[in-house]
């Protein structure tokens, strides 16, 4: 799950709680590159009030105008599928040249409540499958193609569903299909990544703050009560565990969506933590420290019985080579490497490759 889905959903809930009508716009289909990817969302309460992004600016104005029209008509189940392409939008439109299929719909308590459960499920570590069913409206019938440049297809939202998804926790997908009765939107939202920080300190604080913006779950474990207390004054991890890795490992919930970082700067804390992490299903295991310390750490892990393949998983020094020195710089470099790992990328500059920009 990304932070935009969380933020848009939170805002829609606040607007409905205040008795304000609102519209949700979702990039549901594209015939090429989608600037913010399929599933990008925009919450709209009026011409000067919106949260989220669909394309970074090139279609938002047109979508907001469509949202104003729907708000004025006031039908709580009304929706439209609009195909936006630069050639039909005068001065605006997707600069990538793609046609974007955007679902624009008035929201109600059922839809927003389901989105809130979706966010809660993914934030709690479980993937979820969202389904929304629409019927053709105003006598419309199934078009030959859902994406027709400049076309607007009227719809009525009929049902919303949410199911937990037990398959690959890193999978993500969105589909928009149609038949004689209407349109079905399905989106598989993966569980939020889980950042387990072994050791509280300045880098841990910056990672917790950064993880909150990325909608990652965070757990901090440290047996040093004073240092752990100091951390919790500066930030709010989702979970704090006071203790040693060997004693509390089973409480941490490490799985395939987890990144583990050794940050205590003390061998008697870092080494047991890393030994546990390298033997786990964690997708990423890293440690801060100098190159000399990293070599000593690898030797110590071998003496603990870890084999060469397990030790080779260790990213140490952790982070991409950004050259920064502050705690915030280091946290950014580490987070960037974790993002690359979860998306099976090597972290090299986009300008040095010609492959897809997004995973």
C-alpha cells in the first residue's frame, strides 16, 4: 500500500464525517505509461480543495471540473469513466502521450468505509483485494473499448467488496473489465512493508519519520531502556519492543514484506539481531557501520554458525551510495535501497537504463 491511498482515504472519511459531499477519481486503465501508475487517486471536495494526484498535474484540472459536475448533480451512486488524452484536451492532458481511463465517482459511506478497511488491512500486514461493480447508466451499452480518446461513459456504482489476499504479499495489480451488464474494477493492494529496526538512535528516528510518509509499518527493538525512551519522545513507531533479539524475535512478525536494520552500534546487540534476521524470511537485512566493522561483523556471524549464503544477504554498509553524512541523509539512502529491493531493482540512475520507470 502506498501513502497516497492512505491519505486520500483519510481525507474522504473526514469530509463525509463533516457532512460534505466528495468525489473520488481513480486512474483505472491506461494504454501506455501512467505518470502516477494505475491506482493513483484524487479526492475532491470542490474546485479549490483536493488531496492526492493522478498524473502530477496534466489531467487534474479536467478531472476536477468533471467532479464539480457530479457534485452539482448530487447522485450518490453516479460515476463516469473518462478517457483523457492530450490531443483532445487543448492545453492539458497526459504529456506521456497515453490515454488514461479515470473513474470519477461520488463517494458514500459504503465506498469510503470499504477503502478504510482496505487501508487498515494493508497497514496491518495483510494484502487485500478490492472489487467495485458498476452498471451502465442512462441507457448506455458496452462500448467496443473502454479507452476511447475523449469519451465519457456514464456508470452507476452497484456494489463494493473487500477480501483478504493470502498469495504473494508483494503482488500488486489493477484491472478494469466490462461485459454486457457493466464494469468491474479490481485492485490487489499488497501489505505495507514492515521496517524492523534493531536499535534506537538518531538514524532510527529518521527512518521512523520517513517510513510514516511511505506508509510503512515500523517496529523498534532495543534492550537499552533509556535510549528507547528517548526515541519515543522524538517519533512514534507502530510498535516498540524493549528487549534482546534472542528473547523477543518471535514477537516482531518478520516476513517477506520486512526489512531489518541493525542500528545499535553495539556488537552484543547487533550480532544476535542480524543472526536472527539473516535466518528469517526478511526481504532485506542491513547494518550501518564502517567497512572494517562490516568485515568483523561477517566474521562474527560465521562464528555463530551462519553459512556463506546467509551472510551474503547482509547489506552492509546499508544504503545506496548517496554520499550524505547526516542521520537524515543516511536514512534516505537506506530507505532508497529498501524500495529498490522490494521492487527488484538495483538502485542505479533511471537515466542509465531504458527499461520501465516503475516496477
